[in-house]
């Protein structure tokens, strides 16, 4: 399956669906999930320094004999690696772990107070040196993005945030659209909350799709990039089987009414 792409503000194309790699701590499980995902059509793989599994990307590429240029690899600077020098040191360590001279996308994992400016300046240097093909942020609110505008030379290509049918963040989506920043939704299945919403169950039956597929397709039709996480073969395949149906406008509006501003992860809104 060939996954559609979206074009970032620097011209780089990113797949609209990727595999989230959070909490995958066992190498064999990681490589097996990577293999299943690649064969199913995934090319975007999302890791982070905090996940402590970047080295398994290298192991997967080597074991599966994949071409590095066929993959879109993302990582994120961990909170404890913020600061100009620490960001640069950890960036180099990430490249070593993934076994590559470059990374497709590097994000700042959280808007760490005071240190985020210096870390962004370090990322800009890596972008200019082409060791990062693109750079962005994660968990940034509109306020954090407005602050970033004041000192950045480069506009982030991505803002990766928690976003799902129960946490839709329309104001943030609108802001990022207006500033040519793509939104990438992590935890698009709301961390596996009980799949018991009647409206979603009804739509799953109507479209002959799973509950999860309705949740994911909703985000795709909003124009977002999604990175659902799974290590189960059937779910990895199901989570990318999203391009053979469309949710109609009436049903999309019904899903928009399910927003509860429900956060299941970090809450960056209180970070100064």
C-alpha cells in the first residue's frame, strides 16, 4: 500500500500515516513491528531520545536490509537534553544510534522553559548543515509558537501534539494552518480509552470499518498526519488501511461534536 504524503514548508514530503514507537523497549518486538509495518506500507517511523529505542531503528534497517533513503525517521530531543550544547551532543548521539548521517525530522519534545530557545538554535544549525532534513516541535501551544517566531530563523515544519476525536484543538490546528506548520497527531486513539462511544460505533458499522479506523480517518480528513502506535500485526495493518473510504461531511460534523478537551498525556498549556 502506498501511503499519501503531505508537503512540508521546506518542500520535503512526509507520509500521512506513521508508526509510533513509544514504549517499544524490546529489540525483537521492535524489529518485528518494524518489519510488519514496512511490508504494510509504512515509511514514517517516529521515535524519541526519551523512548530509549533509537538504536533499534539501526538494527531494523540492518536486519531487514532496508534502504535508508526509503524511510522517513523522526526523533525528538529529550527534556533532559535541552540547552544548546546538550542538544547538539544528544543529536549526534541519535545519529550514531540510528546509524545514519542525517535524520529526516528532529523535534523538540516539549516546550521546556528558558532552555527551549537555545535548543531551537542548535536544531537550526543542524538543519543548515543538512544533518536534519527538517526540524520541528512537539507539545507546543499557540503561545509557545508565537514566542518561537520572535527568535527563529526557520519555521518549524511540524508541531506534534496529542490530538484525537476527544481532544481536537481546533484553534491550534487553525493557527498552524495559517502559519504553514503541519500538525502531527500522537495518541490519535486516545491511549486506547474504552472504545464505547455510540456515535463512533454507529459509524464503524455504517462504513464497515473498525472503531479505531473511524478515529484515525477523522484526523486524516482534517488534514493531519497521524502516528498510531502498535506492536500487534493485525492492528498495525488495520491502522494504515484508511484510504479505501471517506467519511461524509455530515458524519464528520457529528464527530467534531465529540470534542471533550480530554488529555491523556502531557499538558503543556500551563508551561510558561
